C-alpha cells in the first residue's frame, strides 16, 4: 500500500463519525419523515385542506420560533445575522421552498403507494449531485443497490392504475429539489460557517415572507382562512402537529446529513416511503392492488436494505477527491 493510500485511509477513519450517532440520526429522520407524511396525507386528503402553502408557512413559523427562543435561552447557538449570511446560504432557501411546496402538493395529488414509488427517483439524482458538487465517489456495490431501488420503482410504477399527470409532475419536481437540498445542506452545515441550526433558522427566515406573499396572491391564504374545519378540534390538532413535525423533519434531515452522506439520508427516506406503501395497502383506502406493483415494492425494499447493510458495514464511505488524496501525503512530508 502506498503512502498516499495509507494517509487517505487514516484521514477517512478520523473523519468518519461513530456508528451509533449515524444510526440514531437516520432512525430519527426516518421516524419524523414517516409521521409527517401520514399527518399531511390526513390534512390534505381526508380533510381536503386546500392550502399546502399555508401549511408550509405554519411549519416555517414554528421553526423560527423554536430556534429563536432556543438561541435566547442559550440551548442552541448560531451566528447573528450579517450581510454575509445570504451569500453563505444561497441557493438553499430557493431549493428548500421548492422541495417543501412540491412535496406537499404531490402528497395531495397521489395515492400514498404511488407517491412513495416515484419518490425513489430522488436517489440517483442525489448520487449524481454528490459526485458533481461534492466530488464524492461510491463503490460499485452501492451504485448497484441504488439502481435496484430504481428498478423496483419502475416495475411498481408500470402498474399504476390511478395515473395522475399533475401529481407525477409535482413528485418528480420534489425528487429534484430533494436531491439538491440534501447535497447543498451537507455542503452548508460546516460548523465554521452557519452550522446546523443556522442553516435551519435562516432558511425559514428568508422564505417565510416570500411564501406568504405567494400564498396571498394565489388565493391559497384566503382558502385556508375560510376553511370550514377550523372549529374541528381534531383537524386543528393535526394542523399544529404537522407544524411541529415540519420543524422536526427539517432538523432531523440536517442531523442525518451531518452524520451520514446526503445519499444515505435520501435512501433512509426511500425505505420509510416503502414502509408507508405497505401500510397504505392495509389502511390507506386508496391503494389499487397489483401483483406487479407489489413485486416492484419488494425489489425496492431489498435494494434499500442492501444499501443499509453496506452503509453500516462501512462500504459506502465515499472516496476522497483527487485533490484531497494528493494533499494527504504532502501534509505528512
């Protein structure tokens, strides 16, 4: 083994977080993501709440309040605002709002099983963006696992008997924004810059007013304020719960990306979505059974579990870029 290779392995070992935080952060993200899809599905479909943007605004406001109060009482720390913050954060706010709104809209337009199938396409997009933007490299077994998930998604989607073009467009846009959000979040959460909490706080701050403006001028805000179920305690409870889960989902996404790769965060979301598909078969009420769809979902799950096994075993550790490899032996000399 060459000196450069040895130095590279030593650097990787030092930088790799312990297994327990990686697993716990992934489980936390998967749980939050699982719960918020169920709650949002109930709000937007069962109650026919007409205003996904208004729901997103509620989630942003809760995020701002929680983090601002936590900073005041010194539970969390992030830099005060200055003119460099927008430059450091860009383009995350734009990606974040696109991800948020397309996700809410696609949840409402599609059945849960088909929503979860089409969300798998965020995985190869994340893989591609990590290679292009972050300069990462993954071994062949990881790439095969990723495309096994995609194969299963193609098989499952091929039997969709409830085709909805608008829903498909929204969910594919959501895939693009999810991939970009994960990769750029990984890039921006450097503790020397904004850190985890700074990214969350300033993302929400920069986007809440533009989103509220769009909501008002598109009629989304008016539809929300005139919604008939505001006197229904169960609806209000689920709306407030969704707002808090929105904060937890944003936080858990950043946390999972911090301890793992953006690709791992996306795959965890995919495994969560497959679990929701299985539940949707039993209790969702909007699943049209097809053997082809069922086989495709099982192939997706097999690919996701294979990726999880390889990740926990450490096989998914991204290789360093060429510049980093060259820098390693130079630093030793």
